[in-house]
């Protein structure tokens, strides 16, 4: 499984799906269109700042709120390669894996990593390295079956490839 490496966009507690992709844009299921509105209600400049490979780091309960699959789709389509948080809402966690967006829970990393830091995540080991500060953190590595789903770019592709 590959690694993620990029610049961090930092958010706090309880980032809900209405903030990740506002309900007014749910009339589209096009990932590219959703990406143009990702995080706009909490950071109007996010879509202009985010680069392919960047990471989101947040604290507690990331992805709470409604169970819409649009939220992880918008994040992934915006170029984000991984989301690190202290905790995730369970339905967001499952939706993210189902669409092939890597997410890792790690309280220490979520607290220590800052906006703009350069971070690398090894998905096989779960090791998170803040290349800006030199700090390393042990996140939860993905079980092999989840790695295969993410490598396949989501559950539907994984099943279709079997």
C-alpha cells in the first residue's frame, strides 16, 4: 500500500458533514463539482490552497452529522490523500473506506501536528511523520482487507476486481 505525503490543513473538533460539503451542493454527485465546495463554510480558501497529496488533520469527532457519502468524496476529489484525526464519526469512517479515502485515528498526531506542516503517513505501518518537526506518531495501521479496498479506490472497485 502506498504512503501519503503533503501539507497539512488543520481543523478542530466536531467538523460535521455539513461543513465538509454544505447541503446546498448535494444536488450534484460529481466528485469534481463537490471538490470545488469542500470545506468552504469553515475555510473559504481551502479549495484554493489544497494541493494533490495534502492531508487534513483534525481533532475529535471528524465527519459527524449526516451519513452522506458526499463528504469523503468531496475531500478525496479535492486532492486530499489522507485524513488524520483523534476520532472519526463511525459512519464517516466507513464511508471514507468505502470510497477509498485513507483515514487514520491518532490522538497524539492530531494534537501535535500544526497547519502547514509537511507530514508523511505510511499506511502499512500506521507511522505518521511530521517532517517539519521530526516527530513521529504511531497511528492505527489498516488491516489487509481495508488496504485492498483503499488500493482499489473503493469498495465497489474492489468487488468488481475480484
